[in-house]
């Protein structure tokens, strides 16, 4: 097995915040908890996110309450990007970023689950964010008692290749997921091989691999159709 690759989070900060007065809304249905509305903001180029709006969301997060904040900011080229934050339980925030009007962007709408809010400038920065579908798939697997795949016999060779690359990104968050779940994560425009590759399956480590680099392509090794090893490159 040969391959050629192109060469080349800190701890969350905590602070005490005072929850400002904000309106609340409820989703239809008596059992739905109230959702704190922290507002909708449109920022001019280079403008900071409102401190009051950020404190509203982060205060609700600290109190383990539901809250929502949406704001639109501009790229350097002047294109609008809309980001929506929704506080969940256990210190988690769902962050949905709509890049569809960004002329130089290619990610469309991206949804992540984030923890550890750090600084607030143009947007709220987090210590760790994961793709929402990955988080949901892992929780689903755990709920039905699925365990991570056993180590792949192909992993040692590929680990050696990864050490030679400065661009490959490890994806331990994908280990243990079903093949179908990872294929779903890799969906998108363009040829499949630019977004997803199986480098080895069970004890078959002889997959032919071209040397083009794709930063968002998911590469996996499978054992019994479950991901045992994963990298982006």
C-alpha cells in the first residue's frame, strides 16, 4: 500500500455572566419549555456581536435553559453569513451557519454541536465543535448498545503515512459509526471520491489511492462495516 500526501483546543474559559431581560416564546404544545429569545442582529462589516445578546445566550447556557440567538455578519467581500445559536442541555450549543450567500464559500448550511464558549468578537467562538450529524449518529449507536469497531489491521501502515503529512486531520469522532452514517456525512456536490474514500476493509489493505489532496474528504478503514480509523485528507 503506497500513497503520497501533500506536506504541510484549548480549555474552555469560564466567566460569570448576568442574564439580561429578554422575551420568551414557546413552541406550540403545552409540554414545550419556554425558549428565551436573545434577538436577531444584523452587523455592519467588522462590527462586534452585541454584548447584551451574547450575554443573554451564554447566561441561559450556564443556567441550562433553552435560548436562541441569530445574527448576520459580512465577509471581507461584503457577503452576508447568518449564524443561529440554540442552547441545549449540558452546556452544549447547536450552531447553524448559513453560507449560501457567500460568493467565495462552498459549505452551504452547516450545523454543529459546540461546547466551551470562549470569546465574543464578530461571532461566538467555541473550544470544540463537531458536526451535528456525527454527534447524533454516535448517540444513536450508544443508545442501541453498538460498540466501536475493533482496530483495523490496515491502521499501522496508514498511521505511518499520516505522520508524513502536515495536512491530514484525524477524525476520532467518526470511529465506531456505521458505514451508512459516514456516507451520509460525506454527501455533497461533485464526485464522491472527492468527499469519501474507503482505504481498507477488514483485512484487505490494498486499496488504490490517488494523491490528490481534499481537505474535507473523509477517508476510512472499516471493520465489519464500522469505522475503525478515519482522517480528512
